[in-house]
C-alpha cells in the first residue's frame, strides 16, 4: 500500500501566509480605531473664544486658573485654565487673537503654589516691557519681572512666541479660598496682567510648565497634557 506523501513545506507556507494576513488585518483595524478616536477628539475639541477688541490693533483676554475644574468640566478634579466672558467662566483653552496687535491678558489665579523645577521659568519673558503686574492679598499691585520659583502656581508659556509668564500662587493660609470652579472674584486670588505682541498669523501651542497635576507621576500627566485644561492653542489671524 502506498503511503501518502506529506508536503510539510507547503503547509508551512500556507500557515506563514495566514499569519501575515492576520497581522495586516490587525494593523489596519488598529489604524482605523486610532483614526476614529482622533476624529472624535477633534470634533469634541474645546470651543474657540476670541479676544475682545479694545481698539485699533489692540485686544484683551481674561483667563482664570483653579485647583479643580468642578462641575463646569468633564474631569471635575483636574486643575484647569478657564476663560471669562461677560462675567461668566467658560471651559476652553483655545483662543483667537488678532495678528500684529497688542493683546493684554489678565489671569485670575485661585490656586496655591506648586513650585517650579526650573527656576528659569520664574522670569517673565516675551511680554511688552518684559514685565507683568501682580496684585492680590499679599501685596498691592506692582510690576515685576521675576517671582520666587517656590511661589509659582502655574505658567502661561507660548514657546514659539518666546512668551512665558509665571503666575503667583495664593498663600496656603489665605482665607476665603476657592476649591473649584465656578469661582467668584470675591474669593481670594492673585491677579496677573501682562501684554504680548502678536506677529504674523499662525497656530501656536501654549501650556503650563508647573508640575501641578496632583495624583499623576511627576505631576506632568492628565490635565498637563490635555487640551482644555492646562494647555491649548492661540490662533493668530
């Protein structure tokens, strides 16, 4: 009786081809899922808010920072920036600024100090006059070009524009503090005011460089890397 001949090479080739096809299908599926998540994230991106025109080639923007986003945002416990319009807080970090203009930015900071790991960021950079004006419960309004690195709560930093402004934190023992948004201006806060000069149109990323994300490794994850919380974009048009 003839013994059937087993061609192991052919079986091995078929198995290898099937494995490659399965890997290709898996790869395509992963890419498709990634695209879906990207599009969903884009469509749900924070609303863009325009700076208020205050004169020819002049505008203003009012922001705020808080230790917890509260009921206004999805991640209630995350530290966050906010924008203030018509006396109300809005949760977005995407702003439209006029090109070739002077834009005055006021920031109400309700958060305490976290401290800087790089003291260089305690210096005011890229503002008109190289200064910011600070007022709050600890001292009257005063211009300054640097703060104590240990007293920094956040920064407003736009690397591509050469702008970086440190925000002074509310003292730990200050009374009447605000724990989460929405925060009344009657609550204790520090106020920072500075002016930047925009140039040609473009899209510029801005962010905070203080490791202020409590509960995350090194303080730089979570809200620190999420648009709508501690970073965003300036659309100069």
